[in-house]
């Protein structure tokens, strides 16, 4: 699984940062988390294709999370997309999509479905099992959990060789679940490994629902609009601090924390990482067009900005 941050700014974009949008890729399938202004251009600058987007999950209807949605939907139509697309989000999303597409004469050449969620629903998107939960932002708002399929267990190559299998096709077939020359997968392949998982909060104050739903996930993507010195501001506007995001990550027992939706007042994102790592050492701050690769050993950031 790869996580590509397309927009990491708080409410207002800057020269260097777009508003909220994250692309999660499993194989060739992409799911977008929110779709703020400029999302389609960021996708065009990235190694991901917007034509591979299988679903869009919207956390809430503030402009910095949805103003890029009508533009992207129309561009997909103008690019002759034929594959169906589903957009999930809170109540009011269908009205927003219908009215913006109608008023702007936005056409879609593909089947488009809008599904409104209240929190607690489960659904599947290509390679992902998804669920949603309510968050605390002052308006109807959701968080999402995406789980990739389990991975095959490790192949004991030495044992397989002793039992008469050959390197190459024999090993590949037994890993796929076939019995080869009397050797079954159970003889040489270990138990399945849980697939990677990600929880995304959108905008929210710290809340119990996040820790409950994020429990044990590989990566928690949590907003961190402020540092703890601005905790009163965070509470007043329905946001979280870096310290609070780290506390949620620790309580949920996640593998890694990636913070996003950061106020422009913090030019040095290292300040937020320092605050979070004092509580939860495996913390990162996201930047636009930085991709986090999820492997067996955790996450690894990689800058994919075009030269």
C-alpha cells in the first residue's frame, strides 16, 4: 500500500501546499480521501493516475475538503472515463454534487453514484474493505478506515527444496495456493499476514471514536492543525494539536502516525514532529507530493515532486 499526500494545508492553500486530499493505492487501485481545491492538478503532477481512482471518500463538506470534487468529476468525463465511480460522504454530499454539476453543466460519461453515510457503515472498494465512524468537528463529519487484503504467508524455501520443489514456477504455484508434486501450501507456507491498514480522521477534535476505530492500524493519518500552545484555538474550531494526535496514536496502538492539515503559521514542520514524537516516536508530518510506502518494516517517505 502507498499513501500519497496531494494536499496537506489547513483551510487556505499556499504556493507550496494544496488543501486536503490524500490518495491511497493498493496495486493499481486508488481511493481518494477528501478532494480539496487543486486535487486534480496535484494528481497530474504525481505518479498516480486520476483514471485509476475507484472511489472518493469525503469526510465533511467544508470547502477545503470538497471544492476540488466537481472539477475532478468533470475532468474524468472529458477524459472519456467509462468505469463507474462512487463518492461516499456525509449527508448533504448528494445535494452538493448534484447542484454544482448541474449549474456548471458538468457532464459525466460514466456511471456516478453518491452514497451518504451516517457513521458505522461498512463497504468494499476494489482491493479495500472500508468502514466509517463519526468524528467531532461541529458539522456532520466522518473518519474512514481502509484495510487491504491479507498477504500470503512467508514461503519456507529451504523446506520446499527438501520436499522436491524447484525454484521458479513450483515456488510461485505453491504460494498461490496450489498443491505441487504432492506438496501442499500448508506444508511450506506460513499463516497469512494481515494486510496494511490506514485510518484517516479528516478534521476533528480528539475523540474516543478515532482511537476505537484506529486500534492497531498500520498508519493513522490525523489532522494536526495546531501545536499545543494553540490548544484553545484548536478546541474552539474543532481541530487537534500535534500533541493530541500523538496521544490518540498511542492510545490506539497504531504502527505510525502521519500528521496533516497543518496551519501555515508553522513554516517549520519539524516543530510538530518534535512535539508529537515526545509522546509517540513514530510520528511524521506530511508534505505535498510526498509518498509513504508501507512495508513490513513500517513506513518510508519518498518525495515524488517533479523536478
